[in-house]
C-alpha cells in the first residue's frame, strides 16, 4: 500500500488548509506569523477567499529546512 503525500505545485495558489499540510502548525500560529512578518501574506481573491502563492510557501519551507527559521 502506497501513501499519497501532498506536493507543492511549481506555481499557482494554495488555500490555508493546503498550506498547513506542509507547515505543521495551527491556524492561530499561522496568522500570528503573518502578523509578525515571518510567513507570507495571503492574496484576497474575494471577501471570503484567501490564497497563498505556491512559490512563497515553497520558499518558506526551503528557508526553514536550511535552519534559517521562519524569521
């Protein structure tokens, strides 16, 4: 049995629930990180729809994995 692991697309957008599959923190911590400037700001597509650029999330993961933290 193989397990399907999510992957970040090369470009496009991710919703918050998709982002949190790659960055294992809670929503409150994510929003605090945005406010502090550690995480990328969302793009508002409509009043109730926010997305994140896939490239920004991939860059954040690379930064964290290189030991630079999310600052």
